[in-house]
C-alpha cells in the first residue's frame, strides 16, 4: 500500500508525471469480520510543480499483498489513462460520430458501450467499403484483399470475439484490451481514410506537375527571349561618358 510521503503521479495540469507530496491520509474499515477485513485508504496528494490536488482512494483487504492487486482510483481521473480521438481526413460523418462516441465511452469507464460502439464502427467501415459477407466474420476475412498486413485481420477477429461477448453476454472487457482494440480500429481508419486520401493527393499533384512541365516545354525559354533582344518596357541603360585624353 502507498506509504511514502512523496510519490510520482501524472498531473492533469502540468500534463506530465511530476513529484507529489502527501498532505492528508485517512484509513477506514469498510467490512469487518473475525477472519477478514476490507479497508479504504484516502490520500490527498499535491503536485509540487503547480500545486494542484488529487485524491487517491485505495480499496484493499487482508489478502492484498501489493499495489497491483489493490483497487486504486484517482479523483479527478488522471488524464494519462484516457484516449485522445484522432482526425481522419475522409472519414464519413456517421463513422466519425461512432468513433468519437466510442472514445468518450472508454474515457468515462463505459467499457461495454465502448466495445459495442467499436464493433458497430467496424461494421460501418465494411459497409462503407462495400465489403461483402453474410456476417462480420466473413466481412473481416474479405477485407484481407484490401489490407497490406494479415496481422490486422487476425487482430480484428480477436476484437470481434471481444465485441460479441460485450454485446451478447454483457461482459465488460478490460481497459487494456479495449485500448488495444481501439488502436487496431485506428490502424484500419488510418489506412482507409487517411493514407489512401494522402496517396490520391500525391497522385494528383504528380499529374498536375507533369501537365505543367509539358506546357513549359512547349513555350519559348524566357532566358532565350531575353538573350535575343531587350525586354519590353525596360529602360535603356546609358553608357558612362568617355574620359578625354590629354
């Protein structure tokens, strides 16, 4: 359990991990019996950089042996554990809404809704790209011809299993699993709605440059025109007076 008067925590105000000083500590007994006890430890930390406070609440029992087994929560929630939505140039508005709502659900701790939203987003991507298939499993398999990496297909199937459990069995995935699933979906969005868009932009730029080069190749060289005669509108240059010889 936290016992030091100083600790390193993420500060939402400083936007980085900073040194924190303990200002208050209180321990309560939540449940008590002859053989088993549950406790709640409240610690008020102050950032030594900006002075902002954060409350740490630790739920543990007699059998808890380390911080990893304890239920540790922070108020306000530390922002480093939140996901930041990304922007994709050609993502359709309905798909963008699904994506952003799934990120919001994750950050608010609504893990079942987040998994359901990501699954709906995957279905929407397949529909938008006209991927055929009687169910999501077959649609994911049919994505293989469009994707450069087969690992994405395998990861999408892992996510499909997790989404099915969340939607049909109301089983909440772990936050780490959902964060990884979100990263896989973002790879898919990046490939279909960002890299493809930038590749088409590059293709159009190269076509435009080729057309411009052909036009310039057909027109007279401006340097040659200048060499053949004076430039129109230019004032004549007066020669300096010759010095008289004695």
